[in-house]
């Protein structure tokens, strides 16, 4: 599952490169706010994983354990999607920073058996 979600970041890059942006209105303030939001997603994924793992271990639930693996990865994916949407909506040249941030978050959340 992790490898599929990590490969999706490569697909986001392909979409960002192949699809022409709708506009060219770069707004540095909007980029900063979205970068802070994306960083918050990635940073939140680490304690979310720990909290969900603790709840899964306490409940002894396989489904909760699965959620403890998926939810942090989806939070990291949200950072990448934010960058792609920024690229498509405003033509921002800094979309790759969001993708790198998402990939770094994915690397922090590699499932351990």
C-alpha cells in the first residue's frame, strides 16, 4: 500500500507537468499559507500514526491497525495534492516543494512490521 501511495506522488508530478495551468496569477501570500497548511498535514501525520497505533494496540483491532497505517499516508498525500492544485489553479512554479514535502512525509511514515 505504501509503495502505491508513494508512486502516486510521481503521478502528481506528471499531471503538474503535462496539464497546462488555468491561470498565471502568482500570489506569494496564498503560496505561503498553502505551504504552511501542507507542512501541518505532514507534521500532523507523525503523531496521528502514534495515536492511532496506540488505540489499535489497546483495542486489538486489525482494522484500527490498518487505519493507523493509512491515515498518516493520506495526510501526506494531501500535501502533494495541494501543490498540484496550486500549480493547476495559478501556475505556481513552486509546486514541486509540496511534492517533496509529501514524499518526505511518506518516507517518515514507512510501515514497519
